[in-house]
C-alpha cells in the first residue's frame, strides 16, 4: 500500500507518542475500487464493485502478514475474491480497511488498471500485497 490515510496516520502517531492508545481490529479487510481513493477517503467512499458476490477480504492482523522487514509487511497467504457474477468495471485502487463494510480506510494504493468482467477472479498471491512505511 502506497499511502496511509490521515485517519490511520493520526491513530499511529497518537499511539506512538503518548496520546490515546490505538485499537486495532482483529482483521484488516482488503477492498477493491473502480474510482480513486486517497489519504482523505474512508471506508464509505464509493467505487467498490456492485456485485452481490463481492466483499472485502479479511486478512488477520496477527498472522496474516509477514514479520516486518525493511519497513514493510506482506500477506502470507493468497487473498482470493469470489467469481464475478457481473462486470465489476476497471479496478484502479486497492484499500485496506478496518471493517468488512463501511468503517475506516487505513491505507490505499493505485494499481495498474485491471478490467474485471463476469466470471473473472481476482487473486493476490502470497507476498503480492505489501504495506510499507516510508
């Protein structure tokens, strides 16, 4: 993920520098967007696929990512979405959220645009999803 959102940056800074301790979810949820999301977006920002089979995919906070190295972590197992039952449009952004629906967007990244049509499956293989501090 290229950018932490302002919300998440503030949570981390408050936690690290003596403010209110952050509360982290048991799972993070990986969402896909067909429209831009950025550091000012949240988990309710429009643009996720409108398909009854689409849902953000959970990744366990503990055990779902590698140990930090060189300022980054990656997913330790594949993240696979259900088969698209309708065209999803062109995925342009990926977001890490704190809830399966709504909630807060924590980190975002733009991706090479990927058109997803009926019967496609989106998969992030092990190590494909990287969250980094820069």
